[in-house]
C-alpha cells in the first residue's frame, strides 16, 4: 500500500494571458506536514484553489487517496476528504462559534429536508451528535469557552482557531491551511504550531501556506517553493533553505 495521499502533475492554470500555474507537480505523503512557500504572487493560493475545486485547472492530473479529483467541484473535494481555511477569514460573522462548527459537519449529515422539518427522532439524534462534536472540536482548538459568542466578536487568533475547527468538522484526511499565522503575535504563532502538530499526531495530513519562513522551517517535513507559478524547489527544510534559486526568489539576487 502506498503512503502517497495527494499527487498532482502538469497543473496549468491561466487567467487570460496570465499563466498563474505552469506545469506544477507535487506529492504529499500521509501523515506529513507539507509546506508551500514563495513570494507574493507566486501562485500559492491559486494552487490551493485548484486543489479545493474553486478553480478549474486547464491541464494536469490530480489524484487524492486513489480518487481522481481533476476538475471536480468543491463539494466533491470536501466529501473526498480535503478541507481548507482561507487567507482572509471566512466565518459566518453573525453566528456563534458553536454554530459555525456545526455548519462544517453538515457535509457528513444524512438527515434530509423532511426529517429536519418534521423533527423526527433520527433528525434530533443527529443534531445532538453534531452539537456534541462541535463542542468537542472547540475544546480541541482551545476555545471551548467561546462557544456561544458571535464569530465576529472573537479575537483574531480565536477566529483563526475557529476556522480550523470548522474545517476539522468535515472529517478531513488532508487539512489545507492558507496563511493561518498571518497577523498573529509570537505567542499565538507558537500556540498555532503546537495545534498543527497535535492535528498531525491525530492522523490528519496538513498542507500549509505560510509567509513565516521560520515557522515553516521548524514545522514542515517537506517544503515546495513556487515562483511566478512554477515550482523551483522541493525538499526537506534544510535543502530548501540553502537552495540558490530559493534565495534568489526571496532576495532578488543570486548568492555569491
């Protein structure tokens, strides 16, 4: 049995005359934290959007856990086991933290419209189970005491944690995090690192975009680097950190 969870190859994505992704390929193994770094505009979030079905790639191949997900819609991708957070927080601002996490579970719920309307015993039992799991996930990410607060009233760091809890509510095999540490102070970043390590220890593979290179080098098992939509390096952190093409991409000059 292979330990490869996600594999893409030859991914191309164009927006008019702009070639946002050019022949991108990568392989993510089960149980690892895989980082994706690169300068602003390198194509990192575009690749996330392709992997999660928000963008349809022009060419390429994409398999996940043995399933073909090339050009599949977001709901199919989530059902296959890929969940994500966004660079810009996208919570239901006027719903409570608990309700936000409950919404994340409905991709796995089985109660139909009539069952929900008629409040059948099966529907009530499922709703109770969804509530209990949402409460457990809020405790898991460290914000159980914020369950009844509106999402818009949470601190920035707690909103990030809430997004992660909502993504975990879909029971993902792969959790894709788009700059989760953005705007965090050092203490919040360290707490986030510990949370990601816990998530991985509990069996969820992580794909991570982050501009905090120090965090990435200390957290990721392997890292890929994008620049102008092309993958220019891939490997363990030490290899990537010393790669001349990576140094040039970040500093704008080749090392002597």
